[in-house]
C-alpha cells in the first residue's frame, strides 16, 4: 500500500510542480527586464531626491546661522551649510558622469547658494564682534555708574549727617533765640538744600544706568536717538550737580567717571562710543536679514530645478513600469490555466484512490475507538488485510483487552477507597477531641495573660503614685536647701547644707534609677549615658561618706590622677561607689579607707579604674566569690556583728556588668580588702563654663500651687530672681485672675485639687488672649506619657519636681518676652529713657502716616526716607523684628509698589507690636521702677 500511496502523492504534487516550472521559465525573462529598469532608474531617483534633501537642509539651517550668538556655533552652522552645498555639487558631478546632461539653471543655483552662505557668514561674524564690543562698553558704563552711585550715596550720607547735626544743635541753642534763628537758617538754606541736591544727584545717576541698559536693548534707530539725547541731558544735569559738591576729591572722581560714559556729540563713524556701537549693530541686523532672504531665495530656486529634473525622470520610469505590468498580466493568465488543470488531476486521484482505499477504513476504525471510549468493550475488532491500517486495527483490539483488565482493577480500587474513608473518619473524631482539649488550655493561658497585664498596669500605677508622693516632699527639701544656700551662713553650716543638698540630689538620682529599673519589662538595667567628670564624681561621693568616717574615727583618703571627661551613667557609678565605700567603712574598725581613681587611654575611649581599699578584717578566699551573690555575706558571724542585707555587692556587680565592666576583690583575712571597678567608657568633651546669669526684665507671673511647702519654695526662688508674682491655690481662682489682668507667664502645678493643671491649661488656650501666654508646668509625674499629655494640653515647658532654680530661671528667660528698654537703660537714667520712649512713640505715628501717604502717591523715594528714619530711631531699643521688617521694606521699595506693599503690611504689624510693648514697659518703668511685688 505504501508505493501506491506514494504514487498518488507524486501525481498530486507533480502536476502543480510542472506548471510551476513552465511559469518560472516565462517569468525569468520578465524579471530580467524589470531588473534592468530598476538598476537604471532607482539610482537616478535617489540622486534627484538627494538634490531636494540638501537644498531643503540649506533652507532650514539658514535662519539658524543668522540667529547664532557665538563664533563657535557660527563656525559649526556655516560648516554644516557648506558641507551640504559640497554634497550637492558632488551629486551634480555624479549625475554628469552617468552620461546625462545637467540643466544649466541647476548649476547656477548651486553657485548662488554657496555665495549666499559665504556672505551671510561674514555678516554674522561682524555682528558677533559688534555685540561683544557693545557688551564690553555696557559693562564699563555700568561699572562707572555703580561707582557713581556709591559716591552719590556717600555725598547724600554726608549731607544727611550735616542735617542731623544741625537738628541736634537746635536743642543746644533752644533758649538762645538769635543763635537758634541762625542755626535754622543754615539748616534750611544750606544743609537741607544740599541734602536735596545730593538725593537728586543719586536719582539722576540711577536713571543714567537705566538709560545705558535701554540703549543696549533697543533695536530701533529712532528710539536709539531719543535715548541718546536723554543720556546726554542726564549727564549734563549730573555734571552741574557735581560742580556744587564741596568734597572736590569725590567730585573730580565722579567727573572722570562721567567722561568714561559720555557719548560723542555728533557720533561720527568710528568713534566707538556705546550709542554708535548699538547703531552699527542695528545696521548689521538689517544686512543679515537681507542676506538671509537672498540665501533662502537661491535655495528655493535650487529646490525648484531639482524637482523639475525629478519629474522628467519619473515620467520615463512610469512608462517603463507600465510595459512591465502588461507582461506580468499575460504571465498570470497562463499560470492560472495550468494551475486549474493540475488541480483537476489531483482531485481525481484523491477521490478514486485515497477515499476508496484509505479514508473509509480509517473512518470505521475511528468509530470503533469512539465506542471503546464510551465503554463498549464487547464488540471484537477483526483486522482485514496486511497493510498498515490492518496493523492499527490489531492494536485497537489489544487496547480493548487491556481496558477490560483495567475495569476489574478499578473495581478493586473502589473497595480499598471505601475502607480508607472509614479509617479517615475515625481519625477525624480523634483530632476533634484533641482540639477541644487544646482550646481549653488556650483559654487558661489567655486568662493568665490578662492577670499578668492587670498586674503590670497596677505596677505602673504604683510607680506613678510613688514618684508623685516622693517628689513632692523632696521638692520642699531641696527647694529650702537651695534657699539656705543663698543666705549668709557660717562655713561649717554651709558645708553641711552643701552635703545635704548633694545627698538629696543623689537620692533623687537613685529614685529615678529605681523607677526606671522597676519599669523595665525583663528586669534589665536601663542606662542613661551622659558626659561627666569622674574626679568630681569621686569627690562628691566621698564628701557624702565623710560624716560616717568621722563618726568611727577613721581616715578617708582620695587619690585621683588626671582624668578626662567620659560618657556614662554617672548615677549608676555613684551608686556603686556609695556601696563600696559604705561596706569599707562598715567593716573597718581601725585605720581608714582609700579611694583611688585613674583613667587608662584606649583609642577614642578610656578605661575608668576605681579602687576602694580598707584596713578592715579582710575576706576569706573561699568567700570572695560568694559575697557577690544575692543576700550573701562572708559568714554568719559577720552578718551578726556588722549587719547588712547582703545585697550591696550583688547590685554593684550587676551594675558594673550592665555598663560593660567588671567588679573584683583582692583580700586576705586580717589584711583588709581592695575592691576594683573597671569600666570602658567613651571620651567626652568637657562642657564650656556656663555664662554668668544676666539680669532680665522683672516679669508679672501667676503661680498656681496648692502645696504650702512648694509655695514657700517658689516664693523664695521668684523673689531672688526679682519677679513680680501672685499665688493662687486652685485652677478656678487662676482663671478668674486672668480675667482681671495681664501676666507675662503662668507657673501651673499639674496635680491640683478640683480642676487639674492640664484642664486649666486647655481652658487658657481656649481663651482669645491665652493662645500666646507662656504656661510652664510643674509636675511630680515624670513618666514620658504624662509629660506628653502636658504638652498636648498646651504647656510650653514641663519642669519636674524637685524644682531646680536654674531650670526655672532658664525656662522663664526662654519663654517670657525680653525688655525693649534694656539697651537704653544700660546707658541712660530711667527718666531720660522714659522721655526718649515717649518721643519715639510720637514720631512713630508721624513716620507711619508719611509712609502710607507716600505709597498712596506712588512716591517711593519719600517712603524710603521715612522708613529709613523710623528704622534708625527703632535701633535705639531692643526691637529687632521691627528693624528687620523696615530694612526688608526699604529693599522692596526698589522693586516697585507691588513688591513693597506686602512688606509694608508686615512692618506695620511689627510697629504696632513694638509700640504696645514699649507702652507696657514705659508704664511699668514709671509706676514700679524695680523690686518684686507679692500678692
């Protein structure tokens, strides 16, 4: 069957192949003719298209050459245009070498374009040189006008100083009528006249600079001539004003500068002055425009000639293409007839042989396979013949037999799956029972977690309560000790007060440390690193232990070597030193204790080594490790004789390890003990000495405090600072006092009976007059969330109890306004300062009115003079915001009314604020010159 099927395929494929060979022989000659046509016409069309492209580039780039602003760009653009013309010339030569005549107008157009580019390039080069000369002359003229402006400003300032001196001399001759009359005459006829002439001189010089800029920008001859006449007129006025200047050195220099910018009278060609250079530049612009137009016309003519040549070539090409199209049509007709005949032969072979002997048997086999797929396995498939299809029928029969075996296997599998589902259901029931048991355990864990969280909240509340309850009495203790330090005490008493104050501050540091440790979630130690002086720390700790040493009749030596400042937790180190010194004193009956301190450099850090050595009873070797455990001592006899809890050394070693250090001991019975603390800490810069406090303005303060001891402490602090204050015991009374008068700041206790300090601060901020009032909170609650609540309510600062006077003074200085009269009071008596303040306030109203009238008229010079006068007067007082606003307004006047008016509104607001501040301080100066007032 294979060779028969192969023969059928040969017939089916061979008939179209024979027809294809015949068609190929016919089309080969046609393709040869078509190739010759393409090879002859396409290069010619490409060359003609090149003519059009290069001429179009010349037309497009000619305006760019005329608009260049530098020689480098000019050379680049001119080179590009010349390269395009050269390429056009090469195309014309190639066209001639192909044996075809070139139209004469095309060659002439190429020559005209080349000449036009050369002429335009020369004119642009001349224009660039003229522009550089114009910029140089303009720069020289503007430099001269700038120096003239500086000379005019100096002359105006001298005239203003003379006028000011004349005004000042009026006060000296006020009671001498004749001398007063002469001084007034000189002031009006000489000084003020000279001042006006100098201001006019400066205005004309500024106008000359503007004229120079306008001459440099104009491109109109008539406008240039008008500007030239205006420049000559302004220069004449300035020359006449300079002739009247008494300072001849500056006048001569100004005349020399005028000579550098004065144009020639008739402007003959080649004079080289600024207007003449601008005129030459205008003429060159016109010539460049004409050359550009000529070049554009020549390029367009060249493009027209190239288009005409292309049209003739396209006409010849079109005729040849039509002939080729007719030949192709005839060939297609012959190929179609042959293809139809081959198709009829192939259809006969397929119908009579392929369908009869192949496809019908395959259809029957496919129908049997569909039955097998549907599950019909009973009908047997019998092969017929010995060809390939018979082999396929035999394979289908094998497949049927295998399918019957697979069906039996599937039945066995279903029985196994049923058994597996039963076992899986039993396993699911066991899992459900285990899940119920686990849910009970999870519920028990959740209840335990809720109890732990409740205990943690109770601990936090206890810590907050303990912090408040301890800090409140400590505020009274430390406050009264600070007050005692300000009194004239005997030296021994003062030393005891210093020791008590250091002990109290150490106790507060220990309290903060204990609270931080108690708040930590995992029992870890929280460190607060900060710069500190190790030597000072050792001295302070030794001073605290001095009374215990003296009581036992021992000696205490301190041996310190020079040590730099370090960064670490000084409170933790003080706690360790305190424990070590306390143990050394307790276990020493004769002799004394030595405290040694040194620093060993280690790169950017240092190893701090502290040794505490005593002459006590010593420690046995077998107990030297055990004594660092919790509630451990050397033996029962030691615990009975010397007492103690056995926690000090355990805490000290834990603190040393938390700081990355170590705590060790060396001892022997009867030879004393030496405890050695070694900690590696970063180096720190020693802080600069704190500047001496400067006396500030006495403030009117409202103090809200309900605790009697705290009121006593604040009374002492504020009285020594020189402030006036009123004290109230509750927030409601404080709000009532704020309705009656104005205060500079409020000191608000956070924990008050009734309305709390936080609620009172919110009420103050809700008042229209309370938004800018500084509120300083005083609280024994120092937790971060409590401090954040105070700031959220509107408190500007929150000071913690116990209150340090330096912190209170710093907060008042930062938040309360300063004194505007302070600079004047530093040099003049109060009465004189009051007179000057009243005179300034009266003059301020006149200057503000003058500025607003000048702005309404559009007179910027008058507004600038009034603003300058007000700024100079404001400089005598501490009004920096007003001075800065007036300076900005003066600068804005140079940019015109649109820029100056918003600046004037800001300056006017600053003037109103400054006037209100001066009036308040002036009333206080006249009514209560100094001292503190308590109510």
